[in-house]
């Protein structure tokens, strides 16, 4: 029997696990990676970047961290080494073509399908035409590849920067200094990045993980002589550690009992009633964590207590681990904070709304995120498919099981929704996907899939609010994994014994075997 040709776009975590599991089914995968190394966002990033998740939750089910790794939160180079070891162990490098940028994909086949199951798996009648630019050749070459199935693992936190809109005359064009996006800073060699910020007045716009890391690096280089100013819109909960009051966070939010307190998409009457009855306990747990954080770090002193609950931020995937001496640097003056819903540029720096005096700067670094959905949309040659992926500027990517679009054949998107451990989520999703491609998993009708997507949309709008585009599964990972288990014919109960299954945290090793 002829091997099914699978094209995987991106050699980050999702692309590597997709390749590994495609090989396990006898498919013939090829990965096109635009960068010159595997690893995705881990291939090149800020010097001080480290894992935001405990390593036990951030590991492959069949390739755990080496016992020599003693750090609980490995650094960037350690994570990249781990990913390379995984690729070497499963002989994935020979399937990766680096420096190959996918310029577009076009489907040639039947639309819409008479049978969604055959349309979703690799036995569909159509083919994908993939246009690839090889930047490693001189001159650059363009080649067409044909695929039975395409898996997009392009990631949402790279490549297309989110640049804020400014009215004419108030944007970077009026600023005499330099403006860059955090993407450009992260791509620099570490020594060059240090030289860029040395002796300069820096403003970092954004207070999520990347903005935090950049501000810490700037303050390390310049100290209080040239303080780094962070400009941000809203306060979000930052974790000083992952064991509030000595209780590991997994026991508070990542077991079945914790998920019983949450209203879930597609839940029945009894589960809905139980979630309502347990909602006071959920509130108490959130307040317990918030109180711990406020006792550990001086949020009130710097007017940085978030308005939203800790639980809300967790379910929105906007939590971040706080660098150890961040508030020490605030108190010594090497970092300063300015909170404002918006800002503008003037010739010598930036102007905060509502203030008369501007912040003088030589360099402004925009840690304002990425336009991942726009990147995903642009890869489709078909305008119709592109609009199915990006329904509106405010929508999330509508995927059944967070993997496939009901109306786009023989294609999957992996790694575009978030969780507390994106590696764990992507790996298990790939296991479901290859079973679908192999015909072992059957999907319902298009209408039923779209109804399921709508249920998850409703949940995410309620749980994440303004951040629902991120498709965050944190705090509901087990419920989601249960659905994938049932589809594959696995027993979703992965622990031994009722009480263990109810109260022990779930992690990658619980899903090592069917």
C-alpha cells in the first residue's frame, strides 16, 4: 500500500510530535521549517527565558526529562537540548527540511464532503498543493509539493508581530529614537541584545512574560542609572512560586475534583448542578491563592493588585511566573511601572494618557504579542478557507477538538490553543489526530462538529472574557482529554482507584499508554 504523504509546517514542539506519531502509523511525513533550527519559540529567545511550567508537566509521555536535569524550571537552552534529544531519539531530523518557508497551500478536491470522516482523514479524495521557498539555496528556489494531509504547526507566538495602532502624528514615525518589537530583540544574539540596551533609556510596552524578561535584562545591564520603564494596560496575577501556602498548584486546579467546580461545555444537568453548588469553594481557593501572592510580593504598595480573580486569569492562560527579584528592582529604581490604557509617541519618547510629562526614551521595545490568527489565515491560497479560519478579528480559530476545521478537508492545526502545559496538550492531540488520519477515530457530521465548537466558544467567552481568542484549556484539561480518550476508545480514567482519580493531578505520564 502506498504511504500517505503528510506535510507538516513548523518544527516546533507540535511539529515534532506530529511527525513522530505520523511515523508510528506508517505515514510519510516531511516537516518544512522556516528557521535554521528545530524548536519553534525555543530555538531563539531571550537569554533569561525559562520554563513557566513545572518540568514534570512539560515533558513527552514516552521521553521524560533526564534524571540529570535537577532544575524544576529549565532554562531556554536546556529546553532546546531536550527537544533536540527527542528528535534524535525518534530519528526525526531526517524528516525536517530547515530554511524552507511555506508560501501557501491550496486544496484540490471535493467541497463540501459527503462524508466528514473520509474528508477529515488521509483517505480523502483531494490533495494539497504546498508551495515551498528554500532559503538555503542560492538563488532561493521555489518548489511545489503534493500532500494527502497537511498539519499546520506554525504557532501563535512568533513571526507576525502585533503592532498597536496609532493615530497619524502619534506613532513611532514622530519618535527620534528606535522602536522594535520583542520578536526582533529575541532573535538577536545575546551579546548584541545586551549592547543594544546598554546605557540607554528603555521603555518596554507590555507586562506579560516576554515583556517581563526583557525588562529584567535591561535592568541587569543598566541598573538604576538608566531605569527601564514598563508601560502596561492592566494588572494580571504573577506567581512568586507554584506552591501557595505549601500546596502545589496542581492539587488546587489540575485534578478532577477541581474541574467539578467549573461549568463545562456540553455538560449535563447533574454536572452543571454540581459546578454551581461547588462554586463557593472555587471562589475560596482563588482567594486563598490571591492572599498568598499578596503576602509574598508587595502588590498593594505598587498599586498592582489585579481586578480579576486569580482563577479567571488561570482560565485565560495569562498567568506568568514572577522573576525572583523583580520587586527588589522596583524598590531600588532599576525598573519603574506606568499603567495606562493607551499611550502615544512624541519626539523624545512616549506620552502616557492623562499625564502632561512624557517618558524620555532612546529605545522602545513593543512586547505586545503576535497576530497568530492572521499568520494562520495567510497560509491559505483560498480566500474561502482563510476566512473560515479567521471568522472575524475578534474570533478564535474554530476547530473541532481544537484540531480540525469541519469545512477544511484533510488538514489539522496543532498547537494553536493554550493550556498550562502546551507540550502535553499538543502531544495528546497528535495522538488523537493520527488515529483520525488512520480511520480509527470517526467524527460526527459537520453540523454536530460546529455545534461542539460553539459550545466551547461559549465556555471560553465566559471563562476567559477578553482573552477568549487564546482558546485556553487551562483548568479544564482533563475534561478535554476525556473527550479525546473516548474518541480513541481509551478509558479516560487514568488513575488507579476512585480517590486517586478524583484528587491526584493529571500529567503526561498518565497518558503514556492507551
